[in-house]
C-alpha cells in the first residue's frame, strides 16, 4: 500500500499536495502552518493556540464567522495547535471544494482587516474556559504543565504547554496578533493538501487561483534548543484526586530520528494493552495498579517517553516505581522476545494501512501528507516511515532502551490526594502549577 | 503556471450540483442458530470491520444489579477455554487486529478491525470471546475490582458526576436511570455466578447481528460465521421492555458541591422521546438549530457571544424507549446563573416565542443533508450506520430516504415537535460546581430550592 500524491510549489512558496481518491464524493482540504507553541517566548505562552481560535472568526471578505458557509455546504471542519504546528481542515462534498479554498485563502491572505477587539476578547475568554475545562477542572489535568516544566529548562520551547499560562493568555494583546500573523501565517510557512474526489490538474489550478495572489513572507527558521537531564528529578503535586498516579519520563530522540521507532515499539510492549509487560505485572498479577500506559511523544526538536500508572487503593507509587524500573532494566538488558517483536511489527503494519481509510480530519491522508511534508520535507515519507518500524531489531530496541531510559536521568512525578504525600514515590519536592 | 483570472472575493462561490453516491447495499442471511449475518462490500482498502451487535445493554441489568451487563461485557475477553485474557489479546495482536467492546443503554457492540487476509482469524477470536468466554472466578475478582477503582476515580470527574446525577434525577429506578458501570454497592454484591447466568440468558445468537463491512464476500462470511459460532445457542428471549416510569418527583434544580472548581458543569433536560418516534427527523433538525452543531443558537450565544464556555450543545438521545433531551456545557463559575438563564431561554424560545426562521431552517437542512456522503467513507462508519438499522429495526432504505425526509421538514414541524417533546416546566438543571460562587444568584432562576447532592449519591 502506498499513499500516492503529487507535489507542487507555487511561486509564493506555498507547497501544494494533491491526492486522488474518488471512492466517496468528498474532498479534504488541510492546511498546516509551521508554527506552534515552540515559537512562543516565556511570558507570552498560549499565543499560537489563541491565534488559531481567531482564524475561525471571519476574514476581510467574509466577516460573519468561518463555520456558517462551510457547514451550510455540508462540510465539517476543525483546527488544532500543538508544540510544533497548527493545522486547519475542512471535509466538504466535492462540489464545495472551491468554497473551502475561497475560505481558507481568505483567512490566509486577509485575516487582519476583519479582526476586532471584541472578537479578540471573546476568544480569549473562550480559551480561558477551554483551559479550565480540559486542565484545571479535570483530575490529573495539571500533569502536563508540571511534567514539561520539569523535563525542559525554562528557556526551552517545550517547557510550557500549548494552552499556555493563565497570566500570559490574560495579558495577550490584539497588537501581538498582527506581528504573529505576519511572521507565521504566509504561504512560504504553509503547506496545503487536497485529497479525495478531485482531478489533480483542476485542483491545482484552483489552489493556484485562490492562493497564488497571497504575498509571501520571510522564511521562518527552525527553532533549536537543547535539553538534558543529569539526575532523577523528583516532584509531586497534591491535587483533588482519589487515587495517586505516577509519571516517569525520559528525554528521547526527536520525531523520525534514530531510536524514535524503537521507543515507540518499546513503549507498546512495556505498557500498552493487556499483552504488555507492565500491564501483566502491575494490573494482572500483582494488582498494585489500576491502569498503566506509555507513549513516545515524538516532537520536532526532541521527544520524551512517559510511563503513567495509577495506584490501586491501598498501594503506593513507590511500589509501582520499583516495578516500572525493574521492567525497563530487564528490557535494556535482554531486549524483546521474538513473540513481542512479531506482534509489534504486525500491529505497525496494520496501523499504517488503517491510516489510509479516510481522506480528511485529524490523522487522515491529507493530514499525513502535510505532516511528512512539513517535518521531513518529503510527502512520500509514508513508506520510509513504515520501513523505520520494519527495521527495528531486538538488538536496536535493547540498545535504544538502555541508552535513553536511564534510571539516573529522568523525571519522576507523583500526583497524590491532598494530605496523602505518604502515597507518593517519595523524595520529591512540591511544584506549583495552575 | 500562468494564473488565469483574478478571483472574485465579493461573493462566496456557489457549490454546483452534488455528485451522487451509492449507499451501501446490505446482503442478509440468518443462520440456523438465529444469528443474523449482514455484509456490506467496501473494497477501497484491504480491511474488514466486523461488528457483533448484541441486543442487550445496560438497561438489561436486573433490578438491584446495576452494572451486571457492563461487567459481563468486560469479562468476555478475559479468556476462553484454557487461554487467559493475555493470551487472547496476544492472538489479536499477532494479526494486528483492533478489538473493542462498547456498551450502551440498549445494546453491546463487540468489534474487530483487521487486514482482510487475517479477517477470518480475527472473527474466530471474537467468537471465542463472545460465545465461549471462560468466565473464571479468578478473573472476575480482578475485573470487578478494577471497575470499583474506576468508580472511585469518576467521583473526581465533574462531567461524569453530572451525567450520573442527571440520569438518576430523570429516571429514578428506571433501567435508564443508571450508567452502565453501576454503583459501588451493586457491583460489590455481584458474583461470577451472576455473570455466568447473565451471559447464558442474554448473550445469544438469536438476539445478535454480525455486521461485516469491507473487502469480503457475503457467502464466505456466512460460511465463516457458521463455522466459528458453531455450538452457540440460546433460547430466543422476548426482548424485555420494562415500563418506563419517569422519576415520580420532579427535581428542578440540583447542586453537587465541588469547592474551588473553576467551572460549573451543567446538565439541563428531561426524559423526551424514543428512536421510533415519527418526529425523529423534525427533532434532529430542530436540535441541529438549537444546539447540535457549532453554528447553533446555544453555542453561538454561550460561547461566541458571551464567552462563558469552550462549547455548549444539546442532544436528543434517541433510544429504544424514551431517551433524555439534554443541554450540556461547562461554564466559568462566575457565569453559572447567567449561563443557566440563557440556556433555559434558548430551550423555551425555539418552541414558540422565537420560532426558527426560514434561514435557520434552510441552513439546518443543508448542513444535515449536503454532506451526507461523508458519513459513509470508511468501513467502520458504514458498520456503525448499518448497526443503527439492526438496533432500531429500521428499514434497509432508511439511509436512502433520510435526505428527503429531512428536506420535507417545515418550520411548523419544528415548532410542533419541540412543543410536543420539550417542556420547560419539566426541565431538571444539575450543577456540579462551587456553590460559594453562585448560590446567591440561584433564586432568581425561579427553579425553587436547590437539592444538594453528594458526588456519589447514586
């Protein structure tokens, strides 16, 4: 299976990726801007995401909301911001492709004339409510803030979350929007994918007609930063939770770098699903935990692996920490079994094919083409990406785990019920997050 | 490339005629043991999705045994024959299959998606899981314990607490009055024998439908199902449709205190209407306009105008019997009373004082019908759509009729069905939040004294 496409670059620098799949009469339009919270500065966090909200509030030539015409044409749409990029997408019936391009190009080219203080204030309130709903008022919701702050130094662009600090969001000014837009929202810092029921030639002509007139901006340099952990940093938060939860994290290679695929597969066999080693020991056999999972969070500048487990009532995070470190050490010493390798490879092969089922939305074919184009500069990376997983050997996994999941260089974080620090992993300092 | 004409930004381009698309055709058979086998061919990708729909959901929990159906569903993949839970999942992982169990009020769906070349093996494992589970005491103790832990954790989740309190206030002791997980007291009282008896009684082929969507042939699916489900039998049971007495006392306002909470989690609604109602299409359209999409009255008011919330929405939860109508939002604490006022005004308004406009009606119809094709793109989407037909006894041409049924809805229909199925005087409002912030403002809502409830008061 492959993900066929054609790539063109307009004179203003906009990358255009086209993929034909005429099975269903729908088209996905997906735009990535290569900007995320990593482009923010300390004291000004949360801005990239707040800006994303403003992109849905209308532009010069259609200043009455972004959703209305597209939903009225039968489309669905959304956008998202993470540390590395901001994406926007529509999935529309194929007869509304031109409408989607009109709308996307108008906000890429002509957002600022429609922006008002009232819209800005309203969306700042909405974002503060998004933060309350998804972080502050949710059990364990402050964990990402505390973990990123402990893993990355204060001037590192991954030190803060994409939602940002409350004070920074409150302080954001309409004037900041203009500079941000001019710096990051232009064709040379964007990539558009159009996938689905299209004729590639016609679609390219349409994209060029709508986006070709937008003037380009200065190239945005990649953000660079270093991070290293020299010891076991132990922190805790007392929170409104019933059961204590342990987080252990390590700095790991960046997305697509050597070792990234190894750690992805290693996390699965360590902690994901009923077949995993930690599930078997912590939940199935010893019953000291009520859940466990792990992930390799691959990002553009750096990655981190995080193992998370919630203690069963009557058990402490210290017991869980011992088992996690023991299993990591065993994997670093002996590597995976043949059975584990076979399962990991079978699951990777299936997942890659499952990903080809839909043209649009988060993770659909149009989103994948943009991800490969923006991060690797090569939309055809799909097959090489799969090859990374096929190329993992028991020895390469063992070596990678040994090198990166070092017990002497990690962050160990306990979130415990208020007043029950005795249930934590111990030896930790309190951290303030809000 | 040479650019042709300058583009016209003075008006939006008009979508031309839409391309027609063929709705999936369903091939149907019934096996000797009563199992229905339905196939939809969908061959873009070498993938097959199987959904085994069992007509038994959380509302089948016997009185006093809340949580039994969900616990039984959870026990299915805990081993079969000599194989342990872990070995079952190793077998699934070895073929790269994705397995899932979902339980709702009216039914349970066990699904597996895999590459087509291993689909027969995937279905074989699912048959072992559903028809021949080991149901061992040893696994039961662990699985029940995990569910009790989960219940404990849910007490900290404002959304989960709001949902549970809301259902209890609306339905009382009715089978729809509890969430599938049950409660601490009912779960603690269950035994493995209860699970075995429930499985024997409720999980049988006569009340199940196997839906296969993907790169597969119906005749082969029938042979495969006959083979892997061999020996699976159960007496045909008459579907138990318990009577539906709504809670006898109407509580108009309830507060679950969550001191220090930065937001109030709101649920506003009442028991409304069943899936088989002839008003289904008009209600779907009315809901889209009121709160069923981003561009709806409720969301535009509470989010885009007031900035009280990240999002607000409404839904009719259509079920076999009368399901709830609910407006839900999580709003900043200081705006609690105002958000409730606005919400109540929106619900009351659409019934008459502020009937839908022709523009809103046309927009709602367009939004529900023009993009209809995108609900049928993937095998999983098609499977879920076909599942609705089986679950609610809908005719095969249901989806083919959908667009014209929605297009036929008038403004009068919307007013009529909202007046018939939504009654502002019967709405129950649940707030999970910090009372010190909003208590003083509640009296002006005119909902009477608030009933104060604990987060685990069910």
